[in-house]
């Protein structure tokens, strides 16, 4: 069952349980991820929370497996590793993220977003602005990646990973593998 752009309830529950531990990925996975990223992307990666980095490594490895012997190009792996990087601007912890997600599911993402104000001030300490930044983490992530010099494919996936398939600009085989690996 899809939860209005947030993925399935199963995905959300799995992410919540995984986020209860603040630890990042295993050292070998962290090294592997850093090897896949450009300098500017590495800086963004290091800002991501431990649970978000663990999730991203799992998404990247799963996407590679789904794409099979045609090993994905570096920008595809970077897209998997950094698709949620925009969440760093919200500076919300696990329980605040759950609260925002539940509120968005209850009243609708767009309606809640209209109440949070301009997410462009994502650096604001206001809880409403931080909630707004979390709700538009896809847009913010794309902006951060673009400014960091990421490949256009990596930028596009950050922006599009919550959109319906008919709005994707990536090769659909790649986008479907990334989406399935994310568990949304």
C-alpha cells in the first residue's frame, strides 16, 4: 500500500526500525561508498545521518544486483547513495521525521507543505520550516547535488525518486531498479 509519495507503509516501518540505531554503515561499506562518489558528493555524503547512509548503501548494492551484469555507471551508484541527501537540510531526527510523515499522511503532503512556509529557508531553526524542508527533500537534494557538481543523472534521480514513473526522465530500466531497491 503506497503512502502518498512516502513509499509503502512496510517501507516506512522498515526505515523507522533501521533509524533507531544511529550507527552508519560498516567500515567496508563506508569506504566502498566513498570510492563511488565525486569530491563534492563525498562532502554531502558525510553530512547524511548514519541511518540514512546505511539505507543508501543497501539501496545502491540492491540496485546494482537488480541491474545485473551490466554494471551501472558511477552516476547510477551515486544516485542510489545520495537520493535522500536533501534530508540533511531539515536537521530532523528520527521521531520528528516520523511526526512529519504521519502528519503529511493524515492531512496530505501538499496541504501540510502549505502550512510549513517557504522550504527555501531550510536552514531556519523554525520547526515548521524544518518540516517543510523534509517534505521537499527531493528538490533540496537535487539542488545540493547540482551545486556539488554531481552528474545530471544523479541530480535527476534525487529530484524524481518520489515521482510517479511516467514523470521520470531517467532510462526506465535504471529508474525502476533504483525505485525497487529503495523499497518505496
